């Protein structure tokens, strides 16, 4: 193999490696974005659940603190 062919091959391999690194960096960035989005959705869901539970608790009929006075 001539020196120029070897240099061209190494350049092509280097270019391929750089391209692959760029692809992997983009994939990592995409996964980080999704991770943040999922975390935000999880927080919203937990907050909605907390509000729902709080609403159901306030809808329940709780005995009045004065009801025991009438029973006596």
C-alpha cells in the first residue's frame, strides 16, 4: 500500500470515528432531554395524585368534634 493510500485510509477511518462520536453525543443529549422530560412528567403526576388524594379526604364525612358532646 502506498503512503498516500494509507493516509487516505487513516483519514477516512478518522472521519468515520468522528462521525460516530458525534452520533453518540447526539444520542446521549437526546436521552438526557427525555430523562428530564420524564422526571417533569413524574413530578406532575405525583402532584396530581397528591391533589386527588387531598380532595377525596376532604370529601369524606368526618365526625364533627362536637358530636361526642351530644351523645353524653
